[in-house]
């Protein structure tokens, strides 16, 4: 009600979909909440680029948090649970906002803070995009892989010289 212009788009599939569909219908939110199911990478990028914020309420560790990096690379401010993987991708209140796992109140406060403050939203968006580009662009990743391979080769040569 505070943000009558806002729309919630939920992408992905899972066992909770029937329960979400029931909640949406029960609360007459069909015009405000869209369940789009699985989406292609191209469509996902479009969703991120056209969204004011992306929320990732992870309930467990996330590995690298690639979906966060993709959203950040598209210039979309991110809100995510403070779990392993997400902590590698987000600098709290700098490139995104952390929320407590399993906390609807935490999600509400974080989303509201961004929707109420377009300047903060824009700042997080720009910093997130720059971080994603600086840290995960192909050139940077290739240089890191090259360095790891060279270190491994040098380490092998040192062991051969010792033996």
C-alpha cells in the first residue's frame, strides 16, 4: 500500500509455487505479483535491467552467488541474505544490502529503504555495477586464472629441483 506503483516479479520454479499462487489469490494481488517461472539468461538480464531492486532471500549458503553478480552487472541494486557466497559478492550498504535469513521484516525494511530513497538506489546500482565489472570481467578473470596456472607450474618446478 505504501508503494502503489510497485510490482513484484518472482522468477524461478520451486515447490513453494502452489502456496504462493494461493497467497496471491487469497490477498487479491494478481495485478501486483507475477510468477514468471523459469526464465532464459536473456530474459533474466532484461528483468534485472528493468527492476528497481532484486531481492535474494537465500536460506542457506550460495556458493559464489553468481545470480547476485549478474544482477549487479546489470546495474540492479541487490538485497540478499547474509549467507556464505553472498558475502563474497556484496559489500554491505556499498554494493548491496544484507538482510537476515528467513526474516520478512528485514526484507520489508531493506526494500522500503531503497524504494523511498532513489539516490541511495542509484548509488548502490552504480557501485554494484562497477564492482561486478572490475572483479568479474573476462580480462580480470583470465589474468587470475593465468596467475594461478603460472604459480602451479612454478611450484611444480621448485619441487622437481628439490628432488
